[in-house]
């Protein structure tokens, strides 16, 4: 691929960069160290922010990029970078529109999360938005890799270990990357590099950035996958890139505690949208202690300050219904319980019913008068009543996001130690520092991935074109031996004569023409050459050589009863039922992007409902066809 840009990381930022590169005529080599693409983006549960979008207009939400900018700047505090925030917020509406138009995504539901003055966090009607958005891009890119391999290559289990450079000091530029494949063999790939490697909120080694910059947070659980180890940061810093705000690690207030495994190091996130629809945070005495819709750093701080554990998130019937899909999913995973009355909830907390009723009554009055002692301004799905049903989960603060990262400019170029951009190196998504300042607003993680992924793609494509054009000019100049200028004063013309390498002395010049036409001729040489480096347009979506639903043929076996499947319920012998198919997922456990625990919860059981909550129906055919060993006997 002569017009290749290397994208390191296959989460939402990397995928957005890849699609943008393809739109701009470049070719893509995407490298990811995992067996599956998607990264932490697939875990995002609340949605993607956007200001001035069509869904907002349809709901009569009067938002703008300017209002969003002010909210984001307030959240970023003293570390706000206006230039980066303008890019993030100013391109937010376009990001949502791009996802809707290019990938046909439903983002029609709009919620208000903590720290936002307007509802602007978009999601669809079902499934987690991070999974839906990321999978749509992933599926499209994999189809293109199949139909147009000369334009798109995807290499999984390809662990990039270093960046290849050329030159020294201010003249240093990145020319490629070195990576190891699944066999441990080392390869080198050449081209500009986009780093989309995520953060470092799951790096618990002794040399981790968490240990280095925030040792007091080292023992906290995390919501991140074990791939979030700061690889991109480390590689870029090793070649002279500048890192900023590395101590700014976001602790999310609402990680879900599994009652069966309360000390688990990796926890599932309770979507901030749960509080957006009216969820309350209550301590072990049944009392509120904060504005539930405050910024994440504030809510986390109030949890620690209050110190009356366990903390419970409580949703009444109306709130539960508005975000029914999330509640259903959490209940299915054993992370949330449903109680049929306030009395039952009070018993769970360990308080008298009248204490809980007083909390509810006080909150209803506060909402009516809008005079919350904690400063809450927005109230939803009231009133709270004892004769209602409730969804309840235990919360704990968790490592969630790293605001610190590689310093970039508004064009996503990585900045070196001298303060100048390093040619050939770009960064987007969580690996890029400074975008969110001291604290990130909910819904801006997916947004940052899409916006700066696309900025990376734009800038890298322009850099590639300029580099190729410069190289071709150099090649032309290298073959040019002599240029003669002849001026004829009688006719007011200028003639240029070029002698090329390989011509014999006295031979006819390659070009002899007037000054004006010669300018046109010489200028067209590199232009026409570089235009040849821009590949033909990609085929339309869905024009892959083989339909995704066809996939590789699944192994077909016999029929199995539920009783037979139930016998295979251990880590070393794990079967599940999905949509009437029986799967042996034993060898797949370690590769599952959501972790093996998510599957083991359903070992020997029917996982159809839970599976379909999270996955597209084609996932099994596409990624694990060999796991299918038969069908369920009715």
C-alpha cells in the first residue's frame, strides 16, 4: 500500500481515524494487540455528546457548541485548553451526524449527564451505545478489508513495541512502527503513524503511570480492560514526545459492586444515565449526601467524604422504565436487584421504612421548590413513593479514564520536547492529553474518540499527500542535470531548456517552451504523480466479497438437551445456549473482549437474552463460528 497510514489501536478513535483516512484517499494498516477490536469504547454505557444535533432539535433542546464549550471548560478547571475544547465541542454535532449518516445509527434518545447544562448525550433505543457505535464501524472496516485488501489491512494480535524514526532533534520524524505478531516474530511497517492506544487505567505493574503519578489510587478497582496499559504513551515518550497532565486520572463514582465478588479488581460501570433519569445515591443510613448530577470528581469526593458505606444507587419505577434496558442488563449480571416496595428496600438497607419515607418526602419537596442543599438543579421521574418498585445496586468509586496523555495540537499532531510537532506522528482518543483538562464530562469519551480520530485521519492524510508530493519533486530534481534560460527581448518570451539524466550532449531538450506554459507543465508533474497515489474510491457499503452473515461455516453437531448443556458449567468445560444454538466456548473464554467472567455467569445455561442485549446477531457467525457444536433439543 503506497499511500499507507498506520493506525495503532482498534477502538473507536482508531476506527474513526481509519474510516476518515479511507474517505480522504489514503490506505490503512490497522494494528491491535488484542484478538478483537473495540477496546474500552465498547463498554461505554451512557452515550456520545453532541451539540446542535438533529435529535436535539427534534426534542426542542436548545443547545449549541458555545454552551457545550462553556460546560466543558468549567469541568476542565485550571487545565482547560481552549484550542482543544473548541475542536471537541465545535465538531460534536458533525460527529453525531457522521455516525448517523455513514453508519445508519439510531442516536435519537438524548439525556443530561452530570456537569451538563443541557441534555446532549445521545444513545439509541437498545443496547449500550459504545458497543453499537464501535461495532458498526468495526463491521464496516472488516468488510472493506475483505473487499478491498489493497486499501485496508487489519492485523490483530499485533503488539506494536516501538516507533521507527528518522533524523535527530527538530528534524526527527516518525516513519513507521515495529510490532510483534502472535508468533512473537518482529515486523516493520512504514508510513505515518496514528496512535489510538487508549489510556493507562489498567496498568498495575510496578512501573505503571498510576504508581508514578497517583500512587494513592493504585489499589482502586478499574472499569478498563487489561489492554489499557499506556503502550502508546510509553512508545511516544521514548522518542521525545511530550506528555501532559499525567496525574489527572478520573475516578468514576459509580462502579457496580458484584455481591458475589465484591473485591474484584475489574468492575462494570453503572451508566451515568442512571442518575440522569433520576437515580438517587443513598448511604447506609438511607440519606442523600450530594448532587447526583454533579461532575464526576465532585460526586466521587463526596462519597469518600461521607464515608457511610455501602452506597446504593436507587431508581424508582418511572426511572427504571425510562432506562429499562440498562436495568434489565444489570439484573441479569447479578449486579442490580429489584425490590417491589419501599419497605423491602428499607429492609435491604437496614433502616426503618419511615426513615426511607422521610428521605423520599424531603426529596420530593426539594424538587418542587428547586432548593436542594447540595445544589441539584435538575429533577426527573418524580414523585418518589414507598408503594413503588425500585432497582438498586451497590456503588464504589473506580478508576475509569486518564485525562493525561501525549500533548497534541488542534490538528492532533503530537508535540515533541522542543514544543514543535513531530512530523509523521498523530494521536487521538484517550492517549491524547489536554482535551478534557482536569476532569472529563460523561459522554465526552466516545465524542473525543470520534472527533479527534477524524482529525487524526484528516491531518495524517494531508501529511501523507504532502510527503509523497515532496518525494516526487525530489525524484524529478534528481534526474535534472541542466536548465538553460533564454530570453528573447524582441518577442518578450522566456524559453526554458531542460537536460535530463541519460541524454547525450547536443540532443534535443526534453522541454522548450514559453515561461507561462512551462510553469504549467512543470507544476503538473508532481501533481499528476501524486494523484496516481490516491486509490480509487472504495466500494459502497455492503459490497464485500462475502456477506458478513455468511461467515465461515460453523461446525454442525447433534442436538443437546438443556440438562446435557448444564453439565458443562466450568471454566475448563464451558457450554452456553444462544438463540437455540449450543456453543462450546471453553477455548474462547480468554479471548472474550468483555472478560471470561461475563461468559462464565451463564456457563451451562441459556444466555440468549443477555447475549442479544449486547451483541449483533452476526457476531457468532463472524467471530466464533467454530464454537457452534449443535442445536438445542426441544
